[in-house]
C-alpha cells in the first residue's frame, strides 16, 4: 500500500457518498407519491381529480414522478386550481337565486 492509499483508507470523508442527491424514481404508486410529496392520500386524490398526470396499468395506478413535479410547479406558478375554484364560486353565486327572506338594510 502506498501512502496515498493509506491516507484515503483512513480518511472518513473518502468513504462518504458523493454530495449529489439521489434521483427521484420514475414511477410512483399513490401511497408512495403521497409520501414523496409529503401530503395525505386524500390530497393526492384531489390533485389527480384536478389533472395531475397518472397512468393506469391494469388495476395499478402509476404516477410519473417528473411529470407530477412539473404539474405541481405549474399549479403554484399559475394558480390554476385556485382560479378554477374561484371561477366556480363566482359562477355559482351569480346563477343561484337567493333563498329565504330578503335582507334588511339598516340605514
């Protein structure tokens, strides 16, 4: 063994893995995706209803990780989900007739 080999062998930093973070998995099942995004399975179900990309293979639902991350970042940048909720609330408020007695206006 040379001196360099001994120094590398005794150096704890030499045995550490590279500082690069591990790459995300390509496909996730719903429970894995909920854990990956740190959300509840119910929230993931709502996101899927709002348009998060998914793929069915037989009975198995798979979520492409990178596409889901891109979709999620688009939701935060454009606020698509919030805008859709506000639009639905506005449309519902304008078209639904008011029920009950009319409000009294105190002057």
